[in-house]
C-alpha cells in the first residue's frame, strides 16, 4: 500500500509517496522542506555529525553552568565563636554556606545531569496529552546511569598506576547514595509495572520527586554522623567549676577495681568498649575537624585537651569533581588555563573522655562514685584486691599532658578495705546487689599513713620541661586519694615530645608500695613552628636586585632556621657580578624568630645581563629546605627569578591576566578567552605553541564559546544570571538533540530506546568520563572519580523522571486523560540494569576488602580483570536491552 503526504508552503507544496511496508515517514519540526526525499544514508551521516557538534555545545554550556554552581556553592559566611582555649576571646571564622554533600547532590548533580534531565522534560512537554511510546529521555537516563557506573568506573580502575590503590574516603555517604541509586530504579519498575501498570498516577509522580529531598537529607545526615557528635560534645563539655586536668590516662594493664572508686586504667576502657558495642556510632567530619588538632593529635573538649593517638587529615577540597570536569572541557575546547574514623566496635574518644571526666568530678571529695553519678554508661563494683590492700599506687602507669597546659595533676591512691556492712561507706556488692555505704566508714587497720613522692628526669630535663617536685602526702583515716601538682614549663620552642618520671617511696605506719609505683609522664610539645614557603613562584628584578619573600603559616612558635640556595637555569651565577648574571648563594641560612611571620632574601643581579631572544628570559631559581625540627616546607619551595628588563613587562602582564581570569573575570575577558587558543605555559612562564588538535577543537567549538561568552560572568548578582541563562542554553541545545536523535533513529531504523542508551547517553557522559579519569589519576582518594556516580544516577531518576511525570499527570487531570507509558522495553531495561548494578557494587566492595581500595591495585592483572568485568557488564546491558527492543528476545 502506498501513502502520500502533502505539505503545503507559501509558494507551493511537497507530496511524499511512502510505501508503508518498506519506509517510515520522519516527522520533526526541524525538518527542511522535502528533506524526507533525501537519501537515507546522506541524512543519517548529516544527523550524526550534527549530534556530535551539539554534544560539543552541551559540553561548553554545561561547563558554564557548573562554573556558576561552583561560585554559588562556594560562598562563605562569617561567624563568631568563643575560643575554647580562652573564653574571653571571640574568634571570627569563615564557613561555607552550602554543606558539601548537599551541594554535590543538588546543584552539582544538576549541573552534571542537566542534559539528561532537560531532555526528559522537554520531550515530555512536546507530547503533553498524547500516549507516549518509548521515551528518549527516560532511556537516556538509564543508559547514562549504566555508562557512568560500568564504563567510567572501569576506566578509573585502570587509570590508577600500579601499585597505587585509591579508596573512597566518604564510604558511608557512598553506600547511602548507592542504596538510593538502586532503589530509584526499583521504584521506577514498581510504578510502571506493578502499582499501576502502564500508567503514571499523580501521587506516584509527586512521591518520585519527594524522594529527592529525602535522599539529600539522608545523605547529609550520614555525612554529619547523624549529629551524634553534638550529643557527645554535650556530654563531655560541662559548665562545672574548676579546671579539668589536661590528661588522658591510658594503659594496657587491666586490673581489678579498688575501694577508692577511682577509674582503674584499662578497666574503664574495656567497659566502655563493651557498652559501645551495643550502641555504635560513626564520627562525622565536622566532629573530627573541630575536635582534633591534625598536627599534634590533640582533641579539645571545652577547657580540656585530650591526647589522641591518631590525627585526621586536613579538610577535603570542595567539589573536586567539578574542578576536573572544568579542566577537561577547557582541553576539549582548545583552551588550557592544573579514613573516616569511627566504625562499629571501636570506642570513641568523646565517650572515654566523658566517662573519665565524670569519674574525676564525683571523686573530688574522695567519695565512691555510684552508678547514678556515672549515668547509665557503666559503674565500678567493689572487688577486694588483697594484693593492693594497704599499699600506695599511682592511678595509672602513664600520663600525657600538653606543654601549653602549664601543670599536671596526678592522683596518688591508698587502697583501703571497709567493713562489708550496709551502713558502712562506699559501694559494695551485697547478695548480688550494688549498695551505697556510709561515707564515714573507716579502715580499722590503717588509719593515718603517709608516703613520699619525687620526680626524676627522663628525656625531659628538670628546669627545662618541668619543675622538680617532691614532698610528703599524709592520708587521714578516711582518705584514699591525694593529688600532686607538677608544673610544666612552656618554652615556646618546638623540641619534640619528652618524658619524665614520678615515683613513690618511704611509706609509713606499716603501709607498702604497690604497682604502679612509678608513673611515666609524656609531655606533648604542642608548639607549632609552622610551614614555610615562598609567597610567589615567579619574581622579577628591580633596581639591580631580586627580592623573594618567605612566608610562615600554620604556626609561629619558636625560632626556626632554613637553608636556602640559588641554582642556575638560563642565568649564570657566581661570586661577583663582573662576569656573571647574579651573585650565587649556596647553603646559606635564614632565621625566623618567635612569632615572626615572614622574611625576605635579596639576590644581586647584573642589570646589564644580555637578553637573548628565542632563549627565554635570563632566570635562576631559589630553593629552601632543611627547616628546624618540627617545621615543614610548603608546596612553593622553589621560586623562579627573572632578571631581564626586556621580558619584565610581558611577564607581569601575563601574571596579571592570569589573576584576573581566575579571580575576577570580566565580560570582555570571556570573549577574549572564546577567541583565543592555547594558554598553556612552560615552567618558566613562556607560552607553548598549541598543537594541531587544539586548533581543530578550537575551530569546532568556536561558535559555542562565543555564544557562551554572551552569558553574564559569574561575578554578577552571585552568579544567578549565569546559572539561569546557561541552563536555558543547555535546554535549547537539548531540544535540538531530541529532534536530531529522533530523525537519526528514523532514517537508519534505530529504535528510540537503543538510541537513548547508546548515542545520547555516550554523548552526554563523555565530559564526565574524562573528568573522572583525570580525578582518578590526580586525586588522593576515589571520591571525585567514582564517589559521585551513584548520587548523580539517583538525581537523574528523582528529577529526570519526577518532573516529566508531574507535568504529564497534572496535564492529564486537566484534560481528563490518564498518562499512559509503554512498559515493555522499559521494564526489561530497568531489570537488567538493576541486576548488573548490584554485581558492579558488590565487586567494588569486594575490591575494597581484598585489594584495599576501589581503584588501582598492586597486582596489575587483578586491576585489568576487574576493569574488563565492569566493561563486560555494560556490553551485556546494551546487547540485552537492544535485543529486547527489536523483539529478538521476549521476556
């Protein structure tokens, strides 16, 4: 049967004759007059080229969109807090307005997923009120999720060179987003196949969108440790009067409790661990960074500083995935401007500190603490220890104190026995029950006793680190504890940790000395000598000399010396300027005094040094190294010094231009960047000639960059104009992609579902692929490379399907027509993806357990096998979904 279609125009008409058995008429609004009469092969080739060109435009527009989001989510606000070290001092600090997890799962995810989401929304708007077949937007979302999870992860695994292994740092958040990424597709399956087969109801559409804020809130709670740190902080920081000793007592020797009721070192830790196993929490990054000094491992709880065994790394960089994505897009356009702690079964420092402080508070009067005093966490039953009875001991074998605290208080105990009577004193076990005894009960054998104590030097010397202390302690008949105060000397000079000893001797009245009779005191040197580096990586000669500035950061305590030297590059140094370009310096030293924050070094240069064109400027470098003990050298340990006056103006202009481009780009600068090519510089700051492929990419993306330059810079109105207009830019391009994808599938016989999971999914995911590969190679952890994939996949479903479904169902209610969807291919595709996704996630978790991380590996063979497995999962998904689309398999 032959059908004819007539299309009328102002100056004529076109009639198309179509054989229904061999051909399919293509209908899209971007069709040219009589375009359906062109040869199918020519049309398919042109449509494919146009799609690729539009994908470049989407990459450019998405990069602008991501930049605006970065500016918006990087805004900071100033808050004031009371300094816990000095309550009279108010500290002003800057904090990010946006939480990183919330930013990554909302605006950042929207930025990377904007093409897929907008494609689904625009496609739905074009067919409102009509029964929809296979949706290009829906299958693009599923195909993009499969490509991201399988292919990008596969590439990232082998991108890390052996034997390096990189793991996801925020694994708890990753597991949360992974759960939602699988649940999102299970929910999609339930909606289209189980709850209301073939139809989307209004409540289902709204629930789909409602999962988005639930997903963000859950991930935020996980990232914040479910705010448990606030409870811990409240328990450990009290308003009670009196100074709390800056000590954490620890020992590996667990022994029985004593009548004194003092928390026996070792025993309280084991009891806390048992209690903690019944109520496991995970510390948040906020708790770690607020409470632990990363340099000295010192945790701060109110007035009390508690020594911690391990320190937490510095704060993670914000939105690092966006940084890598921006670098990739810049390269594509030919323009180049570079363990969560706390887990199940481990005792948290805050719990230990809270418990020990509670013990110290209730025992200040020498009374036995009760279970009521200590709370529900634990209590210490009275167990008679005949070996310690009538002996003096320290409360622990080891003490640690910060040098800045100024003093250390040590408890000396005398172990007494009290008659086991309900009316006597203390806490005892009577008939299997714990009872309180009268405070006035006394030990009948030992009444008034005394013991001497004395400090002895170790690596810490008396008069330098601590003051020699000795004396005699007298215990009345109802006393069991005395406190000795040892002054600690603060010298404002980092010399490292040191220790000394305190011992007991000469007990009286028949009393003895028990174990421990010698206490070891570790003085933690918390002086911060700082980090030293050059302020500028490039400097220029002026008035016959070059001045380089060394700055001191992250601590200013004590005197620090550095070694510095000069090294020839293109300039030649020597002892004088007669035949040399500058006066060389070899292994000289510079000294920073206490609290001194910067120093300068002057190097004399020859103003008459000849500049040779084509060779670059006359230059040399200055390096710093070998700082005093405790100090560090920062990243900028080398400074390039340029002598020639001829190159000075050009160099300064380049530096200023770079600073303007990075910090405060203008509208004019945007057009300059759009028209310019290259921008990469060598180590000396010389421009590098662009390669042929950079010229090609610049030519291909030139139009898109010029259009993008018309969007207002991000410095205007908090980047909101750039956000809105770049989103509109992506939307327009996505509209044309939807039209061209339909035409391409029409002329070459490619089903819509197959087009979505292959061509369109690949085109929208390529920038993220290169960005993830770069992040895998350069970032310290795997979070920026693969940690955000599951989050983006979840957002794609909750917004990419939720928004179109809400629009369609509400419009359907308005015209009294239900919103129908085709379920056959969609159901099978979702089932296949979910099964393969579970295999992929299980593989990553298994790698974390066996290999030590999700990416890389010491064994290259294992790394490549894992990568091949994940890539095979993607091929399996494409093949099975395509076979179902063409009815080759029917299940």
